[in-house]
């Protein structure tokens, strides 16, 4: 990537971030240290009203590295993050389970809408201009010293507007317009699934423990929330099972969830349910043109079984900051692109392998799996290492991070 034009840190350096999700807003806060920032977002927070119990469609588990980044913005305390102190993973009809615990917290659960609200406030406090609701339509080579002209349409007035940018950050999610405009292809890794997300109210207290049961066709997982009787749920399955689950009313779904959680949770009720496809894929390049970068879900989409989508998106933001701190030379952009691609591919391959391992139902496969799981569960050292990996702190967690 050649690097003409103004440099990060010049007083006139302008970044345009497309998308005000958690990743785009985090990028904006970081970029504000290097010049002016404009964020363009298609929606307003009121487009997605909270559910009956006051949650958004997404509650996310953040690991230690993400927590540190949000802490550095001074917004961690306001997020009301709930710690996961224990984790219990097992398989349907299995004879072995793995249990993790850390009284200080293995990870922290936050509501994505609360996170976006706090990041939005922080971006404004850093002098970022947020334009919303407005949809980016085109990105063309700029004729001024700035590299790009970003054109967008304001939803309320229908007016077409433009902004000049030295750097364009595509943080516009899985159906990224920025990726489409630069003709970036995505590579699929593993099978597509479908998921249902909701909040469950249980008779028992969750005890700050997250659960994940691997069914034959995908995992069902719960994350503990601030109310000791509420947990968020993601139930992933193949299409046929997914459609059957979607057709259930709240009482029947609660009952199916209680069965899936075996004796661990008696589900009394569930909140609104959201259904969505899971298409694991990553972009062939995260830097499709000079000073155009794709981050977050615009760069890859992961199965939620390991809760890593947002965590990886925040890693992208940290990587971006490193490039700019170095003065954004071509070599740093090249390194960034290679690292992020390697990290995406590694995580997607790992998650796909895990899903396939749990699909194998032959008696020998199941025996081997149960022996392996029991061996891991009885080894504190191996478990401690797995926890470090899940927190993004172990050697595997560093693949693609230089
Ligand atoms: C139910 C669920 C649970 C999850 N749990 C976890 C978890 O436990 N841990 C974890 O790390 N991850 C989790 N994830 C994944 C995580 O939520 C995502 O990876 C992350 O939120 C993606 O953030 P983003 O900012 O990249 O994209 P998004 O949140 O999708 O934001 C993209 C934004 O771009 C805007 N936009 C799109 N096109 C345009 C355009 N042309 N012009 C202007 N704006 C545009 C959109 O309106 C949107 O606001 C979960 C996901 C789901 C669905």
C-alpha cells in the first residue's frame, strides 16, 4: 500500500468511519488522537427498541483485552458489565464435561446497546462528528489532497452529502457497503447455521455461571446477566431444527430450553426471540485500497460459540492504532493486513473444527471425545491455558497479532 497525502497526526488528517457499531465507535475514539474523525451511521438507536425486559438483541461476552481497551476509554465502569465466574461445557448424551472457574471473572457480559451508547458518548467527548441516520453510497478517489470522497444520503432530508477523507474505515458490519464498493470477496470457512438469541428467566439463580451444551447439530449457550435469574441465550442449529425451534411459542421454547440445559436450569419464560443466519467467513483482504481498512464484522463473521466476534473487532482497532502510532508507513499497513487475515482464518478454522468434532456421533468418536474432555477437565494446567486463550492472552490467541 503506497502512502501519499497527509499523515496521521497532521492537523488536517481526516478519518471517516462507516458504521457506528461497537467496533466503528471504538475505532473513532482511537482515531480522534490522530486528527479529525467523522462517523457515518445508517440507523439511530431508536430504530431498535429494547425488548420487554429491557435488553437489545445482542448481549456479548468481552474478554480481558477488550475490557482493557474499554477501560482506557474511561467507559468500563458505566457498562455495568456482569462477570462470568464459571463456565460449564458438555455434550448431549456425553459422559464428560469441562468446568472453568475464576472468582475474578473469566469474561464480562454487556448489552451491546449499552456498549454502543457509552462509546457514542465517548466519541462525542473526543470531538468526533457523528452523522446519523445517513447511509454511505459511494467512495471515490478524492481530487483534493485527501485520498477519498465519501458520499452519503441523510435519511431525514434525503440530501446527498460528501466528506473528504485521508483514511476510510469500513466498520459497517457483515453486509459491508465499503467491502462491496471495493469488490472485496469473502471466503467461507465451515458450514452455515442459524441461531436464535433471547433472554431466559430461570427458577434457579445462575450463580454467575455460563453454560454451553453441544447438541448433535450445534451448541446452545447461556451467559449470566446482572439479575441472578436472567441469562442470555444463543441456540445454534442446522436449518431444520432451527425452523422447528422458531415455530415454538414462548412456553414451548422455554420448555425445550429447560430440557437442553438438563437439570441446570428450569426456564420459566423467555423474552423476545431474534433469529439470524450464521455464515462463517472472512474477507480476502482487510485493506482493499490505499488507506481503506475493513474492521469488525465487515472483516469477518464468526460462529458465536466462542463469543469472539466483537473481541476480534476490538483487536482490529488496537492493530489500527499501532499502524497510526508508527506513522502509517506502507510496511505497517502490509503487516496489519497479513496479521488480521491470519487471525481471522485461524479463529474461523478453529471454531469450524470444534463444531465438526462435536458433530461426530460414531461410538468410537464419542468415546475418544469423552476421554479427551475428561483428561482436560482433570488437568488444572491445561485448563488454565485454555482460559488464557479464551481471554486472548495465550500463544494461540496471539496468532495474527504481531
Ligand atoms: C446474539 C449475538 C451474540 C453475540 N455474542 C458475542 C460475544 O459473546 N462476544 C463477542 O465478542 N461477540 C459476540 N457477538 C458478535 C458481535 O456482536 C459482533 O461481532 C460485533 O458486535 C460486530 O460489531 P461491528 O461494529 O463490527 O458491526 P455492527 O454491530 O453490525 O455495526 C455495523 C454498523 O454499520 C452500519 N452500517 C451498515 N451499512 C452502512 C452504510 N452503508 N452506511 C452507514 N452505516 C452503515 C449499521 O447500521 C451498523 O450500525 C454476538 C453476536 C450476536 C448476534
